[in-house]
């Protein structure tokens, strides 16, 4: 009986160790149009192992399956930004935890990788569409000093 109780406590403790706060990645840059942002999301999914399951105006639903677990996210986008949001998961130890959701820590790594890939693809597409868009305003050369006469 005592061994069983100790095993339960140990199992509960180890289960809690792998749980982290569920964190949606920060918004990233969108491509120059909604269609190009959708394309950047699709390319990012291919690079990171996700698949695009559904397309809605301004939103792509993406899923990744690995072994016995699954992560489903919504990538919402507008003219300026795209952001990954949690939708659903399987075997990721998700818990709503009174408004402070917890999930297996690997979830945060997978969705951050997807978000980084979306940002990368959006930058590539933007550079292809308008190379000067990423450069910013031109910088003026420093003014030349007048030549000083020799003493």
C-alpha cells in the first residue's frame, strides 16, 4: 500500500514537470497580401511538419501528428501580422488550469518553430515581391568637412 501511494505521488510529480504555461508566439510580419501570407503559412507548414487542414478568410488551421500526439493551431493573419493560436491537442497534457493553460513544454517549441518559419517565408516572399520593402528609408551619407588649410 505504501509503495503504491509513493508511486502515485512520484507519477503525479513527474507529470507536472513536463507541463509548462501555454504560450502563443508573438505576432510576426505578414506578406504583402492575404494570398501571399496564406502561401507563406503553407510553405512554413511544409518546412516544420505541419499540414494545412482548413482555410478561412484571414485564418489557416494547421496540424502536426507525431507518434501518439497531435497539435492543432489556428494561424490568424491580417495585412500586417500573422500569429499562431492554440486550437486543440491530443496527448499533450493540456489543462485549462483556471485561465492559465498548461501543456507539455514541447508544444511551445513546435508552435514557435512554426511561427519562426512563417516569419521567414513572409520575408522571402516580401523580398521577391518588392525587394526595397525590407530596406527602410535611404540613409544620407555624412556631410564632408571642409578641407582645413595647412598651417
